[in-house]
């Protein structure tokens, strides 16, 4: 029900307004504020008012449809998120997972202050299987103004966020599910699973 109301909230509001206007009209008749003889005498004025009202409604509906069409297509914020992770060996009983979240702006509008949040689901024996929330990320090194704490992704640009996690060596794999939320409240999501196997060392 909530999903339906979110998807059709504009239509629901329009129907409710129409119902309110109809009830208001019948209440005016009920309390004799509008009488049949008054309607007959003023039918020309009522007809003109109805025509003006119809034009206004048509204009509002046209503007609303135009806005929804372009806001949802041409002027929509669009981004392509990507997450990667590499596994590195240590002398302790854990591996280091180096995680990179990239977001590419593939839409026509700049994206302001994107913020990634990642849930890492560790797969393995019951004693180590759990979920961890990663919300501390290294900021892009090329932020234009660190003092104001802004990050802006212009059209066609890509920025990256970095984080590290210690994952027990007993784990089999880790699934990283990432959502990126912009200042505009737009959200993009992606996920990937990486085996808990460190990179092989290549030597000559």
C-alpha cells in the first residue's frame, strides 16, 4: 500500500481534491447557498467560469506532465556505481581488503556530495559469519575545496572512495553491498562478492 501511494501520490491527491470540491458543491446546495433559480439566472456567468476553470486545470495538468516527463528523463540525475575489492595477506590472522567505490556521473546534471555506505557480509564458519557497516571512507584527493567539505561530480566525471577492512582468514568470501546517496536524495546501489584469497605475488 505504501509503495502504491508513493508511485501514484499525484493522482491520489487529484482525486481527493475532486471529491472535496464535489462535496463542497453539494453542501452549498444543501444549505441553499446555491439554488436552482440562482443557477438559471447566472447560467452564462457559470458557463464562462467553467470554461476558465477548465483552461486553468488543463494548463496545470500540462505543466505537471511536462515537468514529470523531463524531470524523470532528460533532467534526471543518473550515475553508474562500481565497487571493487582486492585482498592482501598479512602476518596476522586476517587479510586486508582494500575497497574502492567509484561513481560515474552519466547524467546531464552535477551530483553534489555523494556519500557511500557499504554493508560487508562475511561468509564463513558460524563463529565469524556476520555483517559490518562501512561508512568511513577516504575522500577523493582532488576535492576542489576541502574547507567547505563539498564533493561535486560533473557530467562525465568519475570519483572514487577508498576504505580498508580486516577480514579473518577463516572467512570464505565477502559480499559488499554499496549504496551511494547524493545531496538530492537520489540513491544508486551495486554489489559484488570477492573470494577471501590474497593476491598472488608475481616475481621475476
